[in-house]
């Protein structure tokens, strides 16, 4: 009879082992929910960063469009300054307006392209004249005919330049 009881003991243990432990199920569920929470938080953070980047790019693009429309006005102010004599009473007003426009551009992150004396770069310069020169090296910008501008990494307008070529 003792043998019969011993034979019965392993069966209940096997039955207990085959039954799922409710505490272990809760732990697995908790771990799964925590994993989902972490993934959702990471996805939201990535979404927020992407929206911030897109908003910034849109603002830069829009500012670039407006500034591009102002560039011909700045060109005309510069032409007026070149044409006016030093004692012309209107010159001071044109200088003031020109300075204000350049300050506005600077505040918006717009920078002029420094072309004079630089090597010709088709990404920033538009060569309109090639001239032989012994005083300048091959491909050097000899003169800037119209100033170019960039905002951040974006080219608003290339500089129109005269480029040296060897004789």
C-alpha cells in the first residue's frame, strides 16, 4: 500500500508542473507591456524629432523664398551706391536702407558668398565671363559681377563671376 501511495505522489506533482503559474503569467504580461511602452515611447520620440526637423526645414525654405525675392532690391541699392557721388544727399538714405537690409538677412542666417579670389566652384558660382590673365591662377574668380547668397546649406543664388584662364 505504501507503494501505491508513492505511485500516486508523482502524478499530482506532474499535474502541478503542467498547470501554468499565475504569477509567472503576470510577470510575462508585465514584461510584454513594459516592452511595448518602451517601444511606443521611442517611436514617439522619433516622431517628435522628425516633426521638429521638418518644421525647421519648412521655416528655412519659406524664409529662403522671401529672401530670394529681396535680393534684387539689395542689388539695386548696391548699384545706386556705386552710381551716387560721395556728396549726394540721397546717398546716406540709400546706405542706411542697404545696411538695414543686410542686417535683416544676417539675422535670418543669410550669408553672402565670398567669391573674389576664390577658386571657381560651380556649386556656388556662375561663370559669365572667362578672361585670360597672367596675374591670376587658372580658375580663380577675378571679379564678382553679382553677389551670391546662401542660407544654411541652401544656395539662394549663385554669385555671377568672371573667371581667369591661362593664356
